[in-house]
C-alpha cells in the first residue's frame, strides 16, 4: 500500500525544480512530479520508483503501452493518462520542428522525430510521412502496429492514400524493439515492392528508415533504394 503524503515534500521538490530548471532532479523525481496530478494527497515517490525499476529507465516508462503500465502495482488510470500526455508533448514538439520545413533538407530533425515518436516502443509501429512537391509534410499515418518483431506493410493502402491527398513523395519508417536496426529479408522485399509501385505512378519513395532510440538504418544510404 502507498504511504500517506509526507508534509512539505511536494513544496520542497517544486523549489528544487525552480532553483535550476529541474536539471538536478533524479529520474524518479521527474516522474514523481508528473504524477502529482494523478494522486492528490498521496506520497507518489514509491510509485515513481516502482515504474523506473519495472521498465529500467525514464524513457522506457514514457514509451510503455497501456497493458504494461497497468501491470505495475498502484499505477492508476490517472497516472497512466499523465504519462501518455507527457509522451504526446514530446512527440508533438518534435513534429512541430518538421511540420513547415522541407523534410529532405532537415533530415536530422526527421530522425529526431522518429526516435521520439516510435524509436523506443515495445511493438513495431509503421509510419508513413507524405509530402508535397516542396517536400513539406502534408500528412502522417500510423499505417500499422505489429508485434515485437513484425509489422505488416500494405503497399496498396499507402499508394491509395498518397493519391487521395496528392502526395508526390513519401518516407516510410518503422521501429525495431530489439534494438537491431538491420533490415529483415521481409523488410527489403516489401520496400522494393513499394518502390516499384510508387515509381509506376510517379511518386518518389525517398527512404525507408528503421529506427531505434539510439540508432537508425537508412535504405537509401545503404543503397537499397
């Protein structure tokens, strides 16, 4: 059971954050402060520490899925919603960095966005970024969510969507939860199928990026496109 809230602790933590913009906080203290909105008068330090211990890092807490978070003792739906909102703040801030820029000329920002949005997820997520003639973002789709090591790629659906919104170029990306960014034979085969389909109707497949939080594999850079 969680202990009763310790008098003055939240105030001291707030003062610590204000003193140096939160730079001296330990990982569990960052999480603890975020969880205050979910637990009004309860000491949330044990919950924060439990989350860090369960997932191994602050980054992995923010990238955990609903089921995994629900399996941690004393983590309420209110706490989970707070964690999800913080993750969305990260994702949307990174997306703003590429929203109105030519993606092809801001590759590092695109990679940063992909790392934050899907790089640390524990299931494969497949994203498609659709661009106009000036290589500016016009739409982004989560095309599919798979298992820990496989995500289906539906070539026909990607082409259909590109034609519908008038996209002339696309970047596709998916994460590898294993941390190994090397493409599978299936990754290579499906990418070639998509490239051929795009070429046949005048759409440019710029790249397929396999992403993790710490590294990436570019099909274009490795001459697979």
